[in-house]
């Protein structure tokens, strides 16, 4: 008995040892091999992943059938049964049994191997029948580089799990691709493939050095006249898997880019020209590199376009932008882009300029967009007067309805109506911005500081191209900077010209110089816009707006309430009406709650990360349907500078958390019934002056607010700048007070 027990224990021990040894053996990777004569069974799961089962599930199902290593007609028949496509797929199925065989013996026909070409045809039919969303595509790809499990190819970067197959860089193959995965190989040698619009940096001695997809690659090639392709945009052509030809694209045109959309580019002097969907932009001066379309500063950059078959294939930036012009989209009275009609006149003779001709018009002669475009479906017409002349928007009778515009006006026609763009020198633009943004009565140094801020802000917008599709950089409203709403003035013009070309620089880059009307006695570092964690906004300063500055912590509700109620007498803006204000709001009426819902919907679309809906269980919801009535509003998070960072709206069956100072001001402004400024004047407004405010509910359900400041509170306070200028601070001292670690420099874009 003892011996049996010992043997039993020994047996268990050996079994346990074998178990440990087996499960500690490193699992081998699946190694694939490629052949034109057959397809490996293990290639199928990834290829069939588009239909019903995942690749892991397909792998398990195939293993359960104990099929062999290569795809046979037996496996094909089984796949067709699994996908219910037996009656619809055409292939040579002669002698293939109705069900799978689980044994190694049986008809040799039953085990007949399927070639890769035969499988490709069967797979094509499967995709046609079952891949309704077009998830899998067959694509000729040039392999540019291998990076572990990634293949960088001519059309993108893909993960690839086909271990062991010899996929060599600078060869071409036909792959099956599902989203960002290579799921199979159609052929290891594509008959023909093209790498379009690369930039050849160097060529010679049997090698090309070229740029594509923001990376540099080297290609060995034996061809004559290799030197001729250097510094050109080219197509590289592969045949039977290997490089065969370099095709140079020599035709180019030059001109200012005026407008840009998904299908066309409008070039000054040429009009609209079709463009490639994927349009490469190559910087060819200094360090050669690939850039984005957004790096083209429209109307301010010498640009060369590579053209083939009346289509723009690539863009070459041949020199840095020379900032001289800005293009301003003039919005209509409702803030929209489109107008049903546009009438223009001038106080001097002017010209109508199209691609084909120029027509002279006399002083005060009215032109109407509807007549100008009577025979044209789309396009643009430029209206230009003499340097001293001004253009005006007018009504159909010639009565002027705008201040005069310098430069040119450009009428553009779209399906939705007409737009009008004003192109003019940037310094002249600023001469019409500064008086629209700051009272002309302010001190010269304050006006200079405003001019530098406005110029810095404009330079940033020039590089962004938000309105590139409409041939503009900015519009003429508070969306950017208010433009030409007040007449030019000698003082503001002097401030612009005295600071001509000067911008605020931070770490060598132009800074987005935010400004606002009046502070509550403090400024913020951008936390109210979620900018504080981005190092490029490191110049934004939070601190007290008084002589010597300094920081303060107002994140506690009691500390902030005390700061508002008993302000420091030395604060620069203590005499301004908006320095302190009180407000009352009612938020329970049906009308106000409807407004709040509309604001939430609009702002959720604009800044989705700043509006969060939570249901009764605290789970995030897509909307506030079913939340019921609003019960309570409260500030639940405040920054050290005192601005509300998060407003909580409590509903019967859910909660809304709102961030971003503008969103908060809109929500609290929706129910305002009273706003009283420090000078006891009353105001009506649909938006709270600032998010620097206390919030407390009374027994009657009315919310009382005590706050300060007007505007977002980030960057330079204009009234703070005025107070500093009155105390004999220079514009540079003013700017370095509101922005830290900055330099005032020439603003040429490099």
C-alpha cells in the first residue's frame, strides 16, 4: 500500500513537472510563408475578420475542423457554408463533398489544393457579397519601410502580423487591407504601382534620396540621366515588384494662393484649378521638408505649383512668407458669410478685374453682384480703386452703409449666395482695427500696446487659414478682431505706424496676444480655456493688476467673495464702471430653461470637452433628454485667479458640468434680470460680463451675483493698459506686465 502511495505521489509530481515545463515553454510566433501555388490556412482568419466572427473566432473554428496547413476545396466549401454563400460563389468545386472530411484519407480531389490566384477570385466574390461597408480593399502598395509590426507603405502606415514573409523595403506588393491592418497578400509582386509626387532631394551614383509622407527615403535605381530628376517632384513607378522608372513633373506655375478647398485651389491670375486630394507641400528653401497646406500664408507667399493634366499635383514653397497683406471676410448684419446681393461704390474711379479682362468704372458708379455674375455660375471679381480712393458697401440707391475700405474688395459667388472679401496691406488693416477695439481717446502708449497685440494676433491668424475656403484669413467681427466699425483716427494710425511690424515673441515664435476690456483686478493664465498646460502659452500671466503685480490665491469661494467685496485700493482699474458689478438671474422659468438647453446644445457642438452630461447614476450621457427641470446652479471649481472653471447645473434626473469661461457666461447670462455697474448704471446683456463672479440663490429662487471685469480676463486688460499709460509706463512695459518672458520683435514669418 505504501509503495502504491509513493508511486501515486511520484506520478502526480512528474505530471506537475511536465505541466510546468509545458506551460513555461515560450509560445512560438505564427510564421507564414508565401507561395503562388497555395494559400496557408492560417492566413484565412485575418482575411475573414470582416464577416461576423473575429479573427480569433475564425482561427478557433478552423482549428476545430482539423484542416490541413494549406487551403483546399474542402476548406473553401466549409467557408461558403459558414457564410451562407454556397449558391452564389462560382469556382471549380467538382467532386468536392457536401460536408468537410475529418480524416486524412478520402478522395484526392476532395483535398485538392487551391492556388493563390483561385483563392483571390473566391475572396473577391466573398467581399462583393458580404463586405457591404467596403472594409477590405485590395491595394497595390510600395513598401517604404518596416518598423517592427508596422509597414510604412505608399498609401499609409499599417500593422502587419504576417511573420516570416519576406517583405522587403522598396518593393511593391498587392495587399488586402482592413482599415489600418494588412490582413493578407494578394501577390508579393504587384504588376504596377506608383509612388506619386515625391520630392527628389538628391540623385546620382545609382541612388535617389526622396521625401514623402514627411520622411526621407533612399532608393537604389539604375537609370540614365539620374541627375536630371534632382530637385523635382516625380512619380516613381514599379513594375513586377521592382522600381522601373522615374517620371519627372516639370510643368509649374507661380502665383499667390487666394482660396483653398477640398477640390480646387484658386491662384491669383489663374482662377480655380483642380487639385489632388492628397496634396503634398514641400519647403524647398533652407532645410528641405514636407509641410502642411495650412503652412501656406495665403496672399503673402511666393508659391510654385506642380501641374499635370490641368491638376495641381504638389506645392513648392520657395521662400519664406513676406507678410504684407491680409484678407478679411466681411460678414453680413446677422453675422453670416453669405449675402443675397452686394452693391459697391467708390469715391474715386475704380476697376473691375476678372481673369479675362479689366473694366473701368467712374466715381460713385454702383455695381451689383447679381449683374456682374449674371452670366457666371461661380468665381470671383475684384474691385480696385486708386491708393487714395475708398470703396464702400452701399444699398441699391448708392447710399453708403459702411465705412470706406482701402485696398480691394472681392465679390465671390457660391451656391448659398455672395461673399465679399477686403484685401489690403496689413498695417492699413490694423489702422482700422485699433480704433474699433480701443477708444481713440486713450493714451498713446496704450494705443501702441494695443497695436502690437492686434498685429501679433493677426499674424497668428494669417498662418492658420481658418477661412481659406473663402479666400480670407479672418472676418471683421469679435470672432477675430473688430475691423472698420469705427473711422480711422490720426492717433490710432500713429500708434500702428510707430510700431510697424512689431509683434510679441515667446520662445522665438509669435505669441497669440489675447486682450480684453476690463479686469476684475486679476488676469488669468488661460486655465479658463484649458490653455495653461500647453507650453506654447507659457507667456500668459496670472496675477494682480496693480503696480508691481504679484500673485494671489482666490480659488476658495470665501477668499474670492472677499476680494470682490473689498478690493485693494491700489488696483489699476478701480475707477472703471465694469471693475465691479452686481447681477440677478432667474433660471427656473420655461423660457429660460429652453434658452439654457439651446446654449448647451450649441456649445456642446463647439467645445464638446467643456460640456459634460451625467445621468442619475453618474454615467456620461449624449444629451439632457429626460433630465427634467433645472433645480440648482453653483460654481464647483474656481482658479487661483478667481475665474469660475466649472459651473454645475443640477437637474431632477441628471447633472451638467460646464467649463470654459465663455460657456459659463452664456449660461448665466441666459436668465439675467438685472445688471448694475460700479457707477450704478444699468445694462441689459445676454451674456454675463465675465466669469469672475460669485453665485448664491435667494429663497425666492433668484440667483444673486457679485463680480468684476468685462471680457475673458486672459492677456492684456485694455483699461489696465490705459491706467498704466497714464502712470507713464511705456508700451513695452505694459506688454511685459501682462505677458511674461516675451520680446517685442519684428514679425516676419520665417
